[in-house]
């Protein structure tokens, strides 16, 4: 009978089913050799497998499912949470492909009608959970099948179905059915090969390096700074330090009894250390000219290297503050060959800005000669643009012609650049309009004004021209805004330009000369008396336009005020039911009082 059943199952289920049937037959033979039929077994409260010897139930060593060669046996899993590890690949419900029953994630397998099912979740059970007895078909299906016993079977699970959670029993840890990922973790945790959002080794949102990346973020690494050799840890005792520096680190830079004279042999070491750098800066403020000269002589040759050091750059800046003219000139010469690269670094750009501020006009020109080589890339750099701005602020206008010429070649591109717009603003503030004539003419083209006014960065350039430009520049901009005031007022960026037009024409430097332009702008917005659908009505309920209306109320005067009030009262009903309209009504109450 057993042979017939085996043959039948081999035809129905393939090689895997034959192996399972053979295992069932072997178990039945073992029970018969022990001297009696197996008895009905109740789950034991003890861990381990079951030994069926007659009618006596004893615990035996847990059954271990053979693993494929090269795959470690991870043992029982605990506290891995639901859905831990990788989800086995789903197979089509129409597929007849047999799964690999040697896969430990499938555990022991039985058969039901020739189809495989998981008799117990992947591998050994959790503590306190007995092994599942082998499942056999009920009597009406296979009467007399060797090894049959009416044990309660574990619920089947066809491969590809969601895993069944086997938790909740007293005295045992919750254990999921599927544990195919040997090192898997919950997707909200780090770790685990391929686990979590990051995937790959380490898992987690940031993969294997998530912890290191988080620590780097907490340290506050300068934005855009290139990776460089990290500074020694304050608590790293493995680093060799001089006794003088150790004493400063123990006592603190402000409380140490060490003198500058004692620290001189170790000046470079001090400059590169956090406490040592603070010590030198404090001592240089009160040092004699002789001691300052000694420190300068020790550091001058390393000026460029220290300029880009996280702690050393502060010492160089201090020397530019307290040094003599000759010392500053000597340090500037050391920086000159490296000025472009240092200007693009987080720490180096600070030293270059300090040097430009501190040195003589002659030394400034020497530094500018090097900056000429790469002006545009410096402007577009997050650190370099500050150096170019400092040149415009500190150097004579004739000395920054090279910057004006570089910007003029790409005026519109620079005006809409996040850093380029800052450089143009500095040029407008510090340079004569005659030198900027070519650049200004490019900006004042009507199409260019419109484009820049609606740009997130370009609108600041247009506002700056309204504030610092020539009278004719302001007139041309106001006329352009007036011609399409509704669209400009409803745009997030250009609404700021529209506000600036009302402000400059009312209280700006050239307000008296802009009276004609101001009147034309006001009349265009307010419209004729009693007119409906005026630009004023169109922008009151806009999330940006309502701010323009408030500025108009603020800068209105004389008969204009009554006209504005009368026009807004025509649409008081809609304003009361609108969130933006309520801002207008509050502004009216503030300007005119009463209800």
C-alpha cells in the first residue's frame, strides 16, 4: 500500500512529493519499530521535538531541517516583527512549477491532494512550541495508509500566500511563518542585508552607512564643503600631542597657565587643534609685537594650508586682524597662487575675504589678478560668490572692472542665478552707473524686465534697480509694470516688484520726479469712479494681489484715498466672505477707522 501511495504521489506531485511521501513512510516504520501505534498527542509545554515510543510521550532534540550547502543555520528567530526580511517572490496562481522544498523558509512539507503546503513555519519552532506531527490524509481518502494517525494538523499555507503569524501563545515568543532573510529587520529599523528602505548591506533609509551619515549631519559639516581629513577627536588619546598642547586641553584654552612663549615651538600643532587654536587667538590679542612676530614667522610658510583648516583658518584671520602691513602683505603673497581654489572652499573663502578687507590697495590688486582667471565659476560657487562680493565692496570701482565685464557678457543668466543675482546687486550698490551702462541696458529691455520680475532670483535684481538705479531706469520699470499690473500683482515673485514700484514712487529717492509715473500707476489700478472689474477688484481676492492692495492703501494720499475706499466698498460683500478679502477690510479699518 505504501509503495502504491508513493507511486501515486510521484505522478501527482513530482520528485518533491515523492521525497515527502518517503519521509512519511520512514516515520511510520520508526513508530512501528518502537513497539506500538502512535497515540494522540497534545502539544507539550516544553520546547523540543516529540519522541513517539509506544504510548509514552517524551521530549527529544529539536528536529533540524537540512539547509542548502553554504547557507548558515540562523536558528530560531525572536522579536523580528511582522513582515521581517524579504517577502518570497509570488508565483502565478496558474503556475505548476514546484517550489524548492530544500528552502528553509518553507520548513517541513506535507501533501494535500498532490499539492505542497507548509506544515510548520521555516525551521525550528520557538521555545515551548512542539514540532508539528506529519500530516496524513483522513481515512476516507486513504484507508490503511502506513503511519496514519489522527493528529491535529497545522493550518496549511500555499507558497506565495502571505505568511501566517504564529504568535500569541503563552510562554513563547511570537514567531512569524516566513524567516527567509537570515539577517532581516523591520523596515523601520536599520541593519539587515537588504532590509529597510535603503536595501543592500546595512538596510535602513540610508543603507549600511546610515549611522555614520547621521553622525556626520549632527556634527554640522559645512554645507558644500569637500571631504577632507577629519580633525582629531577631542577625546582621542591615541594621537601624539606635545605636553604643552595636552596641558591646554586639560585646563582649557582660557584657563591654562601656559604662556605664548612656551607654545611657540608647537605653533602649527596648536593652530590645527580646537583648543590650541582658541589659545593662540586669545594670546595674540595681548601679545607683544615681538611675540606676534615669532608666531608670524612660524606660521607664514603654512598660510595657504592653514587657511583651509577647520581650526587653523581662525588663526590666519586673527593674524590679518592684528598683523603689521608687512606681515599682511607677506601672507597675501602666500595665498595668491591658491586664491581661486581657496575661494571655493568653506573655510578658505573666509580667509580670502578677510585678506581682501585687511590688505593694502596694492595687495588687493595682486589678489584680483588671480581672480580674473575664473570670475564666472567663482560667482556660481556657493563660497566663491562671497569673495567676489567682498571685492566689489572693498576695492575701488576701477579695480573691479574685470567683474563688470564678466557679468555683462552673461547679464540675464547671472540675474536669474541664485548667487549671480547677489553679485549684480552689489554692483548696483557700489559702482557708478556709467560703468554699468551696458549691463543696465540689457536688464531694462521690456521682455527682460518681465522675465526677471517673475523669476525667484531675478525679481531681487529689478527691486534693487528700483532702489539704487538711475531715475530713467526707475521710470522704465514702473511703466512696464503698469502695462500689466494685474498679472504682475498675482505672481508670487513679481508682486514684490509691484509693491516696490508704489513705494519708490511715493517715498523713494526720486519720488518727486516720479509723480507722473505714480499717478498713471494709481489710476490704472483704481479705475474710473463707479467702474466694476477694475484691476483693484481683480487682485483683492488673490493670495498675492491682496498685499498690493494693502500697500496701495498705505501709500495713497489725498483724493486717491477716497477713490480707493469707494471702489473697495463696492465689493464689500465678497470681501467679507473671503479670507484674503478680510485682510483688505482690516487694512481699510486701520487706514480709515470705524466700521
